[in-house]
């Protein structure tokens, strides 16, 4: 689920859902549904979100991965350390 990671970045960048929705040309309800995991963003919407949030798409996928692989967890910690 990508939504919680997108929400984390959005909040970290200081946008509320309405502001963020306007910047990416979506309705606030669409952003809410994505952030709560009710739906996944399309590839073009995800790219637009990442552009606005100034974060690579790969970071969203990396940080959203909840597997218990120790190498993955280390990579996640390193990414978070430098954000």
C-alpha cells in the first residue's frame, strides 16, 4: 500500500490534503482514498505526486514495502536518514 507513505511525505512537506490535491489536479476525496489505501494511484498520478513532493517514485515503493527482509529494512533506514 503506497498511500500511507505518500501521506507521510505530504505532511512532511507541509501540505494539507486540499492543497496537495490542487497541485496534482485531483479532488481532495481522491487523495484521501489513496492515502487511506482504498485505491492505488495510477502511474501518471503517482509520478505527479512525486514531482510535487520532490521525491523519487522508487522511494515511495521502497518505503512502502513492509517485508521483513533485513537488507530492505537497512535501505529504508538509510533513505529516511537522508530525507
